[in-house]
C-alpha cells in the first residue's frame, strides 16, 4: 500500500511540473550569472529597453549606464525607444507604455531590464543589476540570419529549445545605428557637455516587425527548432540601410524576457551553444 501512495505522489508531482505555465523545470541548468558554462546549453543575454529622447536631459544618465554595462559584458542587447518631440520618435510606443506603466504617465528617462524589471536609479551605479541577469546557461537559444538588398529585408529567426516551454511569444525589432543628433544633457556624464554635439544614437527602434508585445510561438518542445521568416520593405524612416540591425527576444506569459539576441544586417548566425 505504501508503494501505491508513493507512486501516486510522484505521478502528481510530475503532472504539476508538466502543467506549469511557462516552463517544465526538471533538468534546468544553473542560469545564474557566475555559474560555469555547461556543455550543450545556450548563452543567456539581458535585454535593456531604454525609453529616451534627444530632448531629455536626464536620459544621458541611462545612455552612460548602458555604455558601462557593455564595457563589462558582451551579453547585453540594447534598444533605444525614443518618444516625444524627437526626430526618432517611435509611434508605436503606447502598448509598451501600457504594459510597463499601466496607471502612470511616461515620464522620461525610464529603463527596463528584460522588459519588466525596473533598472534601479541611479543606473550607472547599478550596472550589476543588469549583469546579474546574464549567464552562461539557458535552455533556449536564438539565431538570426538576414539579407538587406534592393529595398527589401529578409530575416529568419531560429529558436531552439532544450526543454518544454509553453505560452512563449517572439518579439523582433528593426533598429538603426549611427544616427547623429545633438543630445540634451543635464547630468555630469559625458563630461557634462550640454548639449552633447553630434551624439551617436545607436540601437534606435524604427519598427517592430512582430506585434510589439510578441507573436505566439508554437512547437516549443524539448529538442525542437522553430523558424520564423519575415520579408518586409525597408521602412521609410530608415536613414541609412547600411546601419540596420535587429533584436529578437522570447518572453514568457509574464512578459519577462527569457533570452535575447542582437544581429547586424546580412549576418548569418548560429546558436550560441556551449561546447
């Protein structure tokens, strides 16, 4: 009789873990930032979404913090989402604002880690918060391949899964780098220059290729690879197609990013698997 009870308990525990909302947790690797790389798992990156504006004098603080993060790791994917009276204003910002600040105004600067985590003020002295969200081991990976030619963008986003996931969504951004425009600066960063003349704005969000809150991904089972194909004309707001780049990331049902990947145009990526 005791054996019957034990088997019933184990079966119930299996069902509970199998029906978890986002991920089956058995055989999950150590995803902490300092864990040694485990063969066969993927590099884990952090997404930094910087809600900013060229007119926003305090936004230089977050830009400086992002530079400091990138000096310490190659595992940060950054996106600058401009808003307001700005040459790079992103018209589709409303769904993101409603997601991160459903009952408050969008008062810049605002920054989020992995979409939903508040980057603690002052960001330049809290870079470790972003670094702690990176790691050597995770169970899902992304790889992007693109061509940008004759006014058309062809992009393949491959996703590979090493355990069962449910309720995942894919977000794909089209970004532009090397946009030169003066940046207002009310801080002591960047030598206190105000405005910062000919500031180089990078990873500027120009359009969201998917729904900005994500497209549902099916077939996310252990061992599977899913590919999403996108073909779009180069948007009219792109100043120089040679400076196009991409960011792709997967979010769970709580809208928190599980992994992200950046890519330049005409790049052919492979999955970042640990040897």
